[in-house]
C-alpha cells in the first residue's frame, strides 16, 4: 500500500511538471522541484532493488533456505511451488539416499516445457534420479500422512489470500510433515497469517532475520517445527 501511494504521488508530480511553467506561481514551481528529485530517486531505487533480487537475490535466498537445515542426506523433501525447480535441485544436491519432490500447478502445454527444462537442469547437476515433479495443488495433495522430513516454499504461498486457504495450507503442511520435521517458508504477503495459523495448531515458529537481498523486497522467512 505504501509503495502504491508513493508511486501515485510520483506520477502526480510528473504530471504537474508537464503543465506550462507560465501557469504556475513561483512557490508551486519550487514545491514541484523539491518533490521531483526524491520521487524519481524512489522510483529508480525501487526498480534497482527489484532487479537486484531477480539477478542475484533469488540464488542468495535459495542458498539461505537450504542452509537453514542440517542435512543428513536421507531426507524426504517437498518443494511446494517449485516453479523452475531451482530450490528443488539445490536441495537434491544435499541428498544421498533421500528424494526431493517438486509440486506446482503447471499450465500445459507451456508447463510441459518447464518440466522438461527442470529435468535437463537436474541432469546437468547430477541429481536427475533424486527428484520428482508433480503437477498438483498444495491445498489438496495425494501424499500420505507424515511423508516428508522437510517442506520448502519460496514466494509461492502468496497466491493464497483468504484466511480459509491459508488455514488449508497450514493443515496440509502439518499433515504431510513427519514428527520432528520442519517447514522453511519464505513469503511476502501471507507470512504473518501462516505464522499465526501454525502456532494456533501447536507448532513452533521461528522468524528469521532478512538477508541483504530479501530485505529489498520485504521477503520474510519462517521455520516451522513439528514436534
């Protein structure tokens, strides 16, 4: 909301600047000039921050999430909202006898090409036999109870806005997590709702401090422990 407000203010200032200068009094001109520079600085900075996260921050955040877990190598892992499979492949590289499953809603036929590219990338990283990709909705999976030691989700759960959907996500994660398992979740919009939902179900939630890049886009990370 704050970003939208500031953007609208900046647009208003730019519109004012296009008005004929002769129609403006000196105080109005001074006021517009004073606001123009910080407004443009804000817009440029916001653009650069978003670009920096896309170019470098995604990889930094992936590695950060991976390193929040002490790997044994035999874990059964789920990447909810795997997308292009970056986190899933990185997690699979930590496994020896374990397996990493990536779940997402793939729009076919384009989604089929994405899946094929993920498989190619996994092969290049030497983990093709350690991953499995499933086209499914995390709100309603076919996984059995206590299936996974670890559940990851990075910037995917923000698509679920309603309180009922957030609670369904929470319930499903709890159901498929093994005892003493954990979920590592990063999100922008729903992280506080998810934290409260997990805590209301008796799970321990630890909020992690933002990194250099995640702070750019207000991305928050929690670790949820099922005891």
